[in-house]
């Protein structure tokens, strides 16, 4: 193999990833903000955790038999010998962080947290399925209350709606708890053992049979028709809890569809489980999902801490907006664009731009000594409403030319009056 570093070569983003660039990246930010704003207003505090964690946090927390852990995790061994994994999801990390900082012992439950960031899964790349993707998530830790499950579901449903999405469907189920789940699990195992399944799936029946219900292959799905269903096996407590969640959603005007087969890809869910799906996205229809995970804390060495949460997929929400033809209103980044014609004008306008920025006006500057034609083109492209144009003659008179870019009107303004005049025009 040649190791010739002198030959220039080009680089592309790695397989299964893409770059977010202007102007599309503005939609991405708008989605994040549309989800995050209402969370903050509902008492959720921002949490940020490392991009990698010990592998074991995920193998215990997400589940040994899940696709995420068996196939999709990016793992690495550090020079010091630690086994780390790039985070494939957020819940285990957020709970780990809360437990480590003892947030749950500060006497103010639930601990409500939200997060936003990059996640990594080694998947087969296709539209809407990437190896690096973004989620905004929310977790409410330490309280078992159907109103808390409802709060989170309502916040997510309202966020999709506020973005202008009309075709997001909420699918709902309950997975039972430590009392009723074992009985259901046994019944399901008995049913599954009688099917014609491959070796790996047969192993899964013994480790986590519910996951078989989540198998996406037609050959498996076809055999599941007569499988025992969770809702028929719920204990009275779980049944009442679920009825309460459903009533609260109905009261809030959030429509949902019951799906007794919804089990989700992670092991840690109990009781309420839900998914938001969008039909315009092909096989990658999930735009968000979550549920209650009352046992997760104990699985990662914490105390009993019943909790509920969700994560919404930002990449897929952007695709859903595109599929529905919704454009998010993204205001122009720049209000004022300064065009200096000559050195003296540069020295006068650059400080003026700084002054405007400090006064809260979004301003930009024609860098690189451009001619007037190319500078005015940049001004128009920036979306600015006002151009400030100055040449030597203007400066000799102590003025610059203020041009209203929407009407094309232009008039001279005294240099010291510019900030006032600009603010008046921008309203
Ligand atoms: P899927 O069934 O499509 O694989 P999932 O159940 O693995 O989804 P979650 O772990 O619940 O997904 O993650 C929450 C959300 O994150 C999903 O609803 C989806 O919008 C998004 N998401 C998950 N994996 C990817 C990915 N590889 N690329 C882009 N978005 C993703
Ligand atoms: Mg997946």
C-alpha cells in the first residue's frame, strides 16, 4: 500500500452521514427550537452528556438482545483499555448523569430534563436512516403519575403541530409492569416456540420475546397473526393507569391509535409506550417515540426511580416537513448590509456595523474590497432590508446613503443618525 501524503486528495462525509448547510440548516434549527421551547416552558431543564459512555451502560440500559446493542453500536477501546461506545440513544446517559449528580435526592421530583444532540448507530444507510442523526429528547424522572406520561405526549404532539405537520400519527400501547409482564412473556414465549423461525430469532424468544413482535421482516410478521396480545394480560393497576393516560390525551384533544403490538426497540420500557409515525417517509416512518421505563434506574445500579421520556428524530421531522410541503418561516439572518466604496469608507462603516450589532441590529459587511455591483448583489442575497452605502464624497459630507432594499428608495443620512434611522425603519 502506498503511503504518499504528498498527493492531494479530497474528502467526503462518511457513509451514512451528511452535512447540514445553509440555508437548509436553518430548518433544522427551527425544528430543534420548536421542540425545545415548549419543554423549557413546561419546567424541563437542559442536560448535556458526553458523546460516548461505557459500553456497559448501553448493554445493560438499552438491552443485550436489542438491535441497537447487538448490531448498531459504535464501540472502541481506548489506549487506556476502556470499552466505550458512541451514544446510540439518550435516555441511559441522561439517567446515568442524574443518578451520578444525585438530582433525584434533592427532594424535587420529578426531575425534568431535556436534551438535544448527535446519536450514532451503525445502520444500513437509506433515506431517513443515518449513522449519525439528531434527536431532541425529554425525560421526567422519579414519579409514577399518568398525568406525567400525558404531559410528555401532549408536548410532543403539540410540537409537531406547531411546526405545521398535519400527518403525524400517535400510536399507543401499554407493556405492563413487573407484576403482569412475566405472565404475558411466558404466554408469548410458548406461542413463539411453535413458529418456524431462524436460529437467531429462536434465541431472542428466550432472552426477550417481546422484541420478536417488533421484527420488521415479512416472513416473521406473517406468522404473528395469532400471537397473544399484551392488553389482554395487563393487571388491574396497569389497566387503570393506561385508561387514565388515554383519558387525559382525549381530554387534551390529542388523537391516538391503539396498537397492541407496539413494543419498541429498547428493552427498558414498562407500561406506557408510544411512537409518532409519519406516512410520507416510507419504511423510516418513526419521527419520535418513547415511554415509561420504571425499571431502568435499577438496571444501571440506581434506586427504584419510575420515569418516562421520549426522543424525537430531528432529521426525519425535517423530511416530514418536506414531504408535506411545509416551509418553516425562517427570518433573514441580516437586517442591515454595509457597502463601503474605498478605504475611507471601510474605516467609517466597519465601526458602524459593530455599533449596530451591539445595539441588537443584525448587520453584515461587504468584505474583500468588492466593487459596488458585486457588493449590492451580496446585500440583496443576505436578505437585508437596508443597505448602507458610502463613498469618499458622502464621507466628505459626513453622510452615507441609506437604501431601502425593498422599495429601492435611497437617501442620505448623517453618520451619527444612522443607528436611530435604521431602528426607525426596522420598526
Ligand atoms: P426505527 O424503528 O426507525 O429504527 P427506533 O425505534 O430505532 O426507530 P428510537 O430509538 O425510538 O428509534 O429513536 C427515536 C427517534 O429517533 C426515531 O423515532 C427516529 O425519528 C429517530 N431515529 C432513530 N434512528 C435513526 C437513524 N438511524 N437515522 C435517523 N433518525 C433516527
Ligand atoms: Mg432503529
